[in-house]
C-alpha cells in the first residue's frame, strides 16, 4: 500500500522560506514521476512543480526562481524548497506521485498523479 506523508508546513512572514518534505512508503520516488500541488481556499488545485525519473523538472510560472523540487534518493523523500514566500503562496500543499507510467510528467498534468498525501498547510502573512 502506497502512503505519502508531507511535513514542513507552517506559518511564515512574507519573504521567508519553508522546506516541505514528503516521505513515501511502498513507493520509490526516484523511479517515477512525482510532484507538488497546492490548493488555496476557494481555488482549484494547481500544480506547483514536478520531477521525472530522469530529473526533468517543471514549475508553475508563479513559483519559478523561488521554489525548487528535489529528491533524496537515499532517504526516499521528495522536497520542495520555497523561498521568498508571498501571501499568494498560502495554501494546502500536497505531495503526489504517478500511479501508472507513461503519462505526461508535468505539473500541469494532474491526471498523471494517482497517489496523494494528506497535505501540509502553508500560511504566509504580509
């Protein structure tokens, strides 16, 4: 059974940083397409970043240059380093992983991701 567990969320002031982590059981991040999504109150879930098994990454325009997605293969964890946070980054952040190979590995392709974590809240105050 696949389980994804996020951690690292919290409250921070505008301009601050947070580092989100996602730990997996029953799943190997490095062998698959994985990513981060977020959902703010009253808004649709949106892709933030993704990373494919070959290391190819994609980022939403709103986070490019501020967020970095990476994997720690030894620990089998997925990380999202978030810098220069703004109130617009406030949302519940979800770790996601592909269920079946062959899909488009991209932060815009929600349908690619069949496994989801429970989410971790990020709140940025001005």
